[in-house]
């Protein structure tokens, strides 16, 4: 479907670039006329976005949401950071976005330091930080219409494509 749309748009673009002037009408007396295609007033092409384009649009929206959140948030440990990671035992690279303190705690644990404010083994502590992150998000969204709209747009896109269960 995307190929059909691209072909139609290319044809239309080439037709309009060929000449900015309308074709000359045929001279009824001599029969001479310019051999050009008829001008089409309007072309409507219906198509769907590819899965790749939908995912790209979602990523752009999400990145914008995180940027706005991070700019508004004054607690750096709760800024959202995205990294590409492989799960243990997998070769598939996934993009993971979490609050900075969660990445920091996991890194410190892996290095054997485990001195951060969040110890990943402590479910209670992790839940407390997740709740704090939700509180910060709610407060910032209520104070900033742009962040609120981005959150709504992201949720709508998740629901529209059936991703809500997978992403939240």
C-alpha cells in the first residue's frame, strides 16, 4: 500500500514538474495540438502506514515526551534515560527506558558496590521509587499542558495499536 502511495505521489510530482503552464488547447482549424496528458484536478490515495512507520512515529512521540519531562523535572535521578540492551540469553537488542536511578542501581549492583539509594533486590525500595516517579509525573503533567498532551497522545497510540498491555 505504501508503494502504491509513493508511486502515485511520484507520478503526480513528475506531472506537475513537467510544465507549470496548462496544456495548449487544440487549434480547431489546423488540428494542431500539444500531445500532453489531461490535467487532473485531484487525486486521492488511501493507504495505511507501515508497521515500521508506526513504530517510528511512536518512538518520536515517546522521545519528545521524555525530553519535555526531563526538562521540567529538577530531580536528575528521576530523569528518564533510554538505552539499547540485550536480555540475558538473547541476541535481540531492545530499547529500554527507565529512570536514571534504576540504571545506576543495577550498574552498581553488577560492580559489587550496591551503595545507591535503590538496591534492586529490595522490592519495597523499588516500589517506593516507582511511586515517587508517578507522583513527579502527575505533578509535572498537571502543571504543563504540553507534557499532559504528550502523555495522552502516547496512551491513545498504545490503545489504538493494542500495545498497552505490552508497554505498561
